[in-house]
C-alpha cells in the first residue's frame, strides 16, 4: 500500500488520506500536550504560516504512547492546541505510532531511515516525517526542532514548483 492510499481520520472524525495533500509538502508529526517537547508546537505553527501559501502543511497526529503524555480526548486536544499554541494546521485522530496496533501510516513510516540511516520505531513524541509531492520521505528525530536548518531546507526543496 502507498502512503497516500492509507485511510486517515481527522480529529473531527472526518475521512481523509494523504492523497488529499498530494500536491503539497506535508510534515507528519506525532504530537503530545504534556511532553517536554510540546513547545515545538510554536515552531510547527510558524512553519505552517510561513509555507502554507507555497504548498505546505503540517499534519499533527496526537499519540499517547510515550508516558501517557497525550491523555485527552479529541475536544481537549483541539482546545489545548488552539488556545495554548494557536495551532491552525490539521490534526488527525489520536493514533498509536509503535507496537502491534500502530496505525498503518506509521507501519510504512517505520521503514524510512533518519539522517544516520536508522529506520524503525518512533523514538518519542514530535518525530517528524516530511513527505514531498513526489512521494519521497525524509525523517527527523524528535530533538530536531522544526525550525532547524535541516528541516527548513528540506521543506523548501520539497515545495511544489
């Protein structure tokens, strides 16, 4: 199965897929509200605002798999993201990113190596995967901040021409 064919569900319960964003560069991020890395929401939103008009979007996938740092329901997550960080980018339903019951999207994303050539499990909240319009994927580990020059240059290179 291709990444774009995998069924997704928005945080509001609507059907979606990456095919809805096929003409855009998409930064997929597993997010959490109670994590030491949660302030990355600020930089993710900055990227969204900076590049949205040029064919880019962030997609947030809440996950509660790391020390129960995303315990809320859909309404609590949406409220937290909008009031605490002014998030305007799309959020998807809460998913598992590792283990036997991981979401099929993450089944495929596990195959993508990071800058050191290591693929496999998502290490923590805020792991990032940049999907270019041509379907190529780059992986950035959680401690690589969204405005890191490596991510910014990858986004700029992936923007539709």
